């Protein structure tokens, strides 16, 4: 999987927000906000292919979290990003 072009992480009023750049990506019906760990993952997968195992490794390297928990969270996050149309 890869992040679709045109989606970028911005910090607005202390919140991590995914913004669409370019007319084809604009959908003002919802705002995509990321917590600290999701924003960390987003920053670290820019321009690379990734999967749940890659996200799991990033989480366990950065945070004190059990691998099983990180794997479950990575899979959930991927599903959410797919549903939001952020990754392909």
C-alpha cells in the first residue's frame, strides 16, 4: 500500500489533520484527524510501500507496546485509511 498523492499532514491548532491538496481530492464533508501515534506512522510511510507489519514495527520501535496490540492497531488504522480513501 501507499499513501495517495495529494494528502498531507498538517498541524492546525495543535491537532494533526490530513488535508487534501488538489481539486480531485477535496471533500469538505469530513475532517481526518490523527492522534500522535497515527501521525507518527503517517510521517514515516510517506513515499514508501507499507503493510500492517511495517506499521507494527514502527509502533513497537517508537512506543512501549506489545507486538500483538501494535499489530491489531495497525490493521485497524489501515482499514480506516482505506475507508477514508487515503491509501491505495
